[in-house]
C-alpha cells in the first residue's frame, strides 16, 4: 500500500525543451553518444536545467534476436546537470544511469520498454537534502508507428518514476507522458518535436509541467 503524503498545494507550468545529440558506432553493436539538453520553465522565461550527457551502449544477442525483429541493449551514462532548484539558486549535480532497453517490431509498428536505474548526487555544501544521492527506478513503455514510404515516425510513451530511497521503497512520485513526431532528413540527420506532460504525485506541492520540445540528432 502506498503511503499518502499531505498535499499542500499544486503548481502548473509550461515551458520549452531543446536537445541535440551526436552518436557514433564504435564497432557493430557498440555506440557512444554525447548530448545536450536545455529546459526552460516559468512559461519558458527561465532556464531551469542544462544537462550534458556522455553515454555508451551495447547491443546484446544481436544476431540471435535479429531474426525475430527484437533488439536488446545495455547502456550506461554520466550526466553533468546545472539546475535551478526550489531554493531559487543554481547548483551542479552529477547523475549516473544504468539501463536496459528492448524493442519488438511488427511491420510498421514497434513496442519498446526501458528500465533505468538513476542516481543523482547533489551538492550538500549549497543545500540541505534528506536523501543524497537521490535514487530512482524509471520504467518506460513506448509505442511507435513508422509511416510507410515516408520519413516520419510517431511515438507515444508513458514513464513512471519510483523513488528508491524513500522508507517504503514503493513511492511512484511522477508520471511522464510524451507524444513525439520524428522526421529523418537523411541517413545521418534526424529532427523531432514533442509534447510532454509531467505530473508529480504523493509529494508536497506537486508540480504539473507541460512542455513543447525540439530535438536534433546526428549519427
């Protein structure tokens, strides 16, 4: 049973998000990527987060799973985050992720899952935190449709965040829904736009954040 937390108030906000990513296959099945994300809140008037990420991923059982249109990847990443926190100042954070992704394709449709362990180290010299590092398990389910003979791909995803270092170990305190349209310009260049709804739960003063975002990827 999930413990209930008294809700004192709610905040609603709208913002924009900008992303850029470069990825490169080192060898078959192994890729490295670097990415940058900027997130603006307060109705897109304040930069509240920048995140620089370096990631490495490896395809598992590639030859065996290919004949079944299945993909399985193990990935690790490090992110340097500069965030505007609730105490109204910017602070640096360091984040480590380990994740497993899988996908299955049926013609023009595909279904993907991602399980990510996330731990974020915050600066205790600049703020007081009950839990540091902050640890989460993130579970994501995505359904995608590739338009036949067109460079468009449409994706709907739902993700939940389970806070691990809460005493109950059972608190799911955020749900995130994203609708994305991706357009492949050519073999190496892809752009995308998305709409996101992020809703906190079971926390004091929960945030409800809605955003429109754009992304560019070169591989």
